C-alpha cells in the first residue's frame, strides 16, 4: 500500500498565468499570486488539513508535498505539440496525395554523380 504524503503547511497561489496579479480568497484566507501562505497558522488543524487536500488537486495552487501542476501542464503541452505536429504531417501527406504527388521509392532515387579527380584510378 502506498504511503500518503504529508501535505502542507504552505500553499502558493499560482494564478492563471505569469501576468495574473489578482488575489483570491478561499476559506477566509486571501492568496496573492506567487505568495506562500501557511494554512496551519491561519486555520484550525482539521479545517487546514481538509483545505490542503482540496487545494492540492487544484491546478492553480501549489501545496507543499502535493503534485507539481506546473510539470503536469508542461508535459501535457509537450504531448499536445507532438500530436499537433503529427496531425500537420499527415494533413500535408494527404494534400500531396490528393494533388497526385507520389513520393519516390528508394530505388527510384538518382544517385549523385561523383566527379573523378585527376590522377584517381578508374575501375569502370
């Protein structure tokens, strides 16, 4: 059985993006973007623990001992970019096929002509 990590006591509001400066209030605690708040100092222990658990699942908050939402967002963005690239490549290939273009087989490609240097033996 996996051991559950201890959450908190610090919580940081990440905001919607880097330019977000609007504070939010949750559970009678005001969070400013980028500012770490110790919930155990501002709430009763049972209420702080419940709030820490709920905020740990919220992508706009970073809780000590909780998941790294920033890394998850980056991973999702990378996967989306890769998917978009594959879709674009497939669309380009389909457009070329629709236009009647067929990619050349390896056997159909011309080999580059190599010029012989002076004094180089020929084996023709």
